[in-house]
C-alpha cells in the first residue's frame, strides 16, 4: 500500500473517494495554494483504499492525503469519473442565459410583434449570417445582490435571482455576407431599451462593442430601438444624488466613426443617446412606419412647450425627410438588412484596409447616348440617370440621401470595378441646382465618408453658384458653402471633375479647382464669375458700346480652351474611357506613395 502526501501546504479543494480507480496521470487530490490549483497526480494506476482528509481541510507539506494500491490493466471505463468543477457557477450562468434569451417575456415580445417590429433575437438572425453570431455578455443583466452570510447564503442567492433583469442591449461578433462585423441590437421589450435600466453594466456593453470593432478593425452595425438615454430621473432616484453629465464610451464612439464603417438602423423610437449614436454613423437607415428620431422624447418636449405631441410629429418620416437626419428610408426591416449589406459592399473593413473593389462590369448604357443628352437650350432638362448609366458599372449606383437637399446628389458606385464616390453638383430639376446650406451639409458628410475610407471622387458639375436671396441669407448659406469649400480644396483623395454645363462663381469653382483634381469639360459647358445675362444687368452694361458686343461669341468656352484655361473640352461619349483610365492611374499613384 502506498501513501499519497501533500507536496505543498494548502487547502484541500478536491479529493478522491474510497474505492475509486484512478489512472496514471489523473488527480488523486487537488490543493488550493495562493489561489492556484496544485494537482496531486497518480504515478501509477491506483485503487483508493483510504482517504485521510476532506474538502476544506488545511494541510501542511508532507501531510498524508490518502492510501492507495497499485493495480494492473485498468480498463478505460473503470477510470474515476470526476465531477464537473464549478458546477454551481455553471448552473447559475445557464439560468442567466436562459433568462436573457427570454428577453422581456412572452407578453412583451408579442406586443413588439403587434407593433410590426421584429424582436432583438430575430433581428440578430436578420443582420447576421446563419450561425455566425457569437454573443458577448450573454449572461449580463441587472441584479440586486444582498450580502450573504453563512447562515442565509442559499436563501439570499435564491432571493437575488428573482431580481435579475436581462440587459436590454445584445451584442457580439458575427458575419454579414461572409464578412466579420460587430453587431449591437437594442431590446425594446426590456424597459424600452433605456440605458438607465442597466446602469454601468449597460454602458460597459456599449463600450466593449465599440472597442471590439476598433480592435478588430471591422464594421459596426447598430439596430436602434428605444429611448436609449444617457440618464434619467429613475437613475437619480436609484443612486440618491445628482451628477455632472457624462457619457461613458463617447470617446470610443466618436473614434470608431473615424476608423471603421458604422451603420445604424432606426427600427423604432430612437431618442437621446441612441439618436447621438445614429448621428455618429456613416449610413443611417430609417424603417418606415415603425421608426422615429428625436433628441428628447414626447414627455420632455411637452414639459418644455406645454403642448402635447406625438413621436411621429416630433421625429417621424415626414420630419427626417426635411431635416436630413437619416440617409435611406426603407419599407421593412428585411429591406434594411439588404441595404446595410449593399452599403458595406462598397467599403473596406476599416480605413487601414484597401477599398472593396470587384470584377469590372460594363456600363448599362452606350457612351454615345451622352453626346445628344444636353441640348443647346440652357433651360432644357436632361436625365442624370442616363449619365450615371453610361459612366458607372452596371447596377453599381447606390444613392445616399436621395430625398434630402435634392439640388445635389451623393452616390457610391464603381468604375471598372473600383469603388468611387460620385457628387452631382447642381441638379437642375431641384432649386435650379444652386448650392444651398442643406446641400453643403449633405456634401460635407459624403466627403467625410469618402476621405475616411480612401474612395476616389468624381465631380459632375452643373453648378449655377451659391444660392442667393432673402431665405439664403436667413439660413446663412455662405458659412455652410465656405465650410464645404474648405473640405473640397483640402481633399485628401484623388478627384476627377467633369464640367457638364454650368460652372459659375465660387459655388462652381470649388468642385473642380482643388489642387490635384483632374478635369475636363463637355462641349455643352458654360462658365464665368456670373451667368452672362445676370452679370451684364448687374454691371448696367446694356447701354452704349456694351450693347453692340456679341456676348455669346465673347463668352464662348472654346475661347477658354484655346488659351488652355481648361485642360480639355471633349465629346461626352469620351468620358467613360477617361474615367476608367483615371481610376487605374490614380490607383497606381496611390500604390507608389505607399
């Protein structure tokens, strides 16, 4: 009979039982030493004859723990089956995870469905490839812990369990269209997704989600649904004092939008901190009929104004179309998921990765369709879709903010498989194409997107100038235009300007005059500091000798080309080939810089 002794002093954490058959290399006992486990392993195949300690005993070095006999030919099935360690913790975590997956309970989940909204778990299935979602914080929630004593520990734990409320924000790592992303989804069925319901725990989840996207340099997708505010009266009542306003994780959120693609989907009321998250996104998708966006909820607004108001009137679809608070409006959550997938297909996973280029596709329209597109009558309209169909790869145009500031257009597309950002500066069908304050704001956001992810930019220019008149002065249009000009003149990505027709004043100049911008003009182009008729009238030059001048001949753009005031005037049909050459040459130059 052999004696098994403690190799070091410590507390007995686990010990075998009399009659156990233990294979060589398996533990006879486990000691806890300075919070570390020390396994006392069998050197041969043993049968346990006597156990001389119990769990919890404090033993000295060389203390006898058990007596054993060496046995031969121990079959595998007779080897001691050890109990799973930390069984109690595992069971408690399982219980938490079951509770978390129940969300706000059957009644609240059904109520969510009655409102025409998917629940948080269904949304995870919608915005992630099947089976790809790995939840982070799967057992997290809020719980009121009492102080356990040895006498009431089990009762205290059981009582505490009943206070557990799952976190109303689910997040984790997933794949979308086979591409890694971080996915965060609000759960409206638990306290309307208000962050006050989870306090510090919930703020930590927000921060960890952002940090994961930052760490792995992968896109962040947020599905927003609820009054995810940064504070509340309930929070003050809970902690017993007021506090200086702070937003934990705000720095991470703002840094994130400068590094990786961030997409937010409004899938319900989006208020307070959730609205801030929405604004700090590259694409803001609004689901019609179920979504709304506001800085504060109806109760707060009613307290300020003294008048009742609905969320639809405060931040519904009719409001966001006018404010530009969102970029795309869709009719269903399924369409929202498809929109997010398509948008991300144009972008790299982060600013540190190359753009998402694909195999080239020929444009849908022949280049020659452009030659007769613009008539000599300056008041005649033309089809912008025809231009895009002839210069961009087939089915590659993705317009952003199509309903807001329609006097300009912002489009992601591809030329010869290369992702580009397209600015149509001056849509004559809306406001005459003039540059308004709203248009400048829209273009600055788009330039930020293109610069962050190193997308080449194409400027299609038909710009009569900066908007003038009383309403423009009230909106301080010039400040917005100057901010835009600063971004255009400091553009950090390659750009190519095509002057289609009008190009007047500072409003026209900023789209083609930046250093490093390659440019051409169509034969339909017309330019100057002011449109000819307006300039002549302002200068009162219709009298005397000025009335004899052939202004049409004097202002003929061909004269500008003759003195090399424009690099080239071309037939419009030459444009697609020039753009294909440009994307390849500018890509070669960028590779040389790296």
